[in-house]
């Protein structure tokens, strides 16, 4: 998250403009599909994108710096790193090819 984004978020929370949402609410809003919260210049986001595309896993990408609502959802989900994945109501922090393999590849 950029420094400016963090400052704006702190001001919004302090002034009551932004209200914290329960992560279950965010999960219900985005549905059961895979959502990857990312930024444009994130190396690990690019690796995750490449993995998902390689295996044909459908996902929605949500850029936390470019789209305000994505930043809000990322924060509500306890975002501390990108990529952050939301899948079937569960949150996974950071890139892990092992997690992706175990979650999306069927055993042969």
C-alpha cells in the first residue's frame, strides 16, 4: 500500500468516513470465486497471475491502489501483503505456489 493510501485510510477511519466491515461481509459480497487483491508493480502478484493463467483458474483481480473499493475490501480482510487471495470465504496472505497447487490442482 502506498504511503498516501495509508494516510488517507487513517484519516477516513479517524473521522468516521470509513467503517470497518466484518470479513464475512466482504466474502459474501464478492462471492465464492477466487479474488486476488494486488497492485500493478507487485512481483509476487505477477507470479500468481502467471500461475493462475497457466492452469486456467478463473479469478477476479482487484487492484488495491487503482480501485478504492478493492483497497477497502483488502483492509477489511486483514490485508498486510499482496497478493491476498479470497476463496470460498477463506483468506490466504501472500504468494505460495504450494497453496495454489493444493487448492486448485486436482491430484492425478
